[in-house]
């Protein structure tokens, strides 16, 4: 759980050390990218409309957020929340990914 400031300032994000999210959340579009530096490992969004962009994302407080990398750390803010996760193929606890329903 991350407590976001009301000022939309960036907050430091503690990275995951391994892939652990279920398909209901990641769909087929959140791809785990493991780095030689554990602090740089993260899920990256395989954007359905742009095969060249793979922004870092993280599931925080039941929502997906884009991450910014600065000074060897990830940061995010309320403004970086993914507004339509289901439209990108991501899921949430309230609205699981459609991909999960079709995989046995």
C-alpha cells in the first residue's frame, strides 16, 4: 500500500523482486522484465497500439500506475494512474483481465 500525497508529488516505489501477479491482473500485456539490477526489474506494458513502447507499470492500491525511472529508482504519482486498464488488456481485482477468462 502506498499513501499518495494530495499534491500529486512523486512517491518512490519499492520494486518487486519477482513476478507474482496472477493472469487476472496482468492479462497478456503486463510482461515481467527482470534486470541484472533487482531494483530495475518490473512489469512492463506491451501496449496494444504501439509495439515499440514498453513503459514500466506496477499494481498499487488496486490500480495500475505507470512508473518513472530516475536516479536508479522508480517513482509514480496519482497522475500516472492507468485510467482504462481493461482497455489495455490489464485487469484489477474489481474487473479481471478478459484474457484470464479464456485460458483454461
